[in-house]
């Protein structure tokens, strides 16, 4: 199983580094489940350091030139290689417990080691 976490981002340099740290920490839930994962940031034609920050955080950065969140999500999804796609806003700070709940939901409500349900 592989999960692709996709983050659409437009001019998010102020919060992006912290958000991506939070997302990476929460993605530990996928490793606990024995799943592979990837982090994709879709830079939606930003004029700030969004792409640079995402690259420094180890995300795969893709570019969407038309400013529209649906297009950014779809561009990120098109590059994803996961069996499941998880979309997280660039100014969000998901917890490990939240992504453990995602694991549980994907598994039909069955809790895996380290899970919260």
C-alpha cells in the first residue's frame, strides 16, 4: 500500500515549513502501518518562496500555472503514485492521531499497531 499526500500551495511561505514538518510527523502513521508514502506539493503559480521551501522539506514539487485550487489538487494527483490520495491544505497542521484515523478508515475501521481507534 502507498499513500500520496498532496498539498496545493499558493504563496504559502509564511506557514509552509511548519506545516510540512507537521505533515511529515503525522505521516509516521503510514510507516507504522507498513505503508509507503510520498509528499507532493503543487506550487500553484506562487510568487514567493513556496517551491523553494517545499523542496528543502523533501517534498516532490510540481507546478500548476493557473491559479485555481482544483487545478492544483489535480496536478498534484496526476503526479501521485499512491494507491490512496490524501489532500492537506498548506496552512494545516495535521496530527499523528488524525493520520492514524486515516489508516483505520482505509482498513475498514480495523486498528493497526499504534492506531488510535
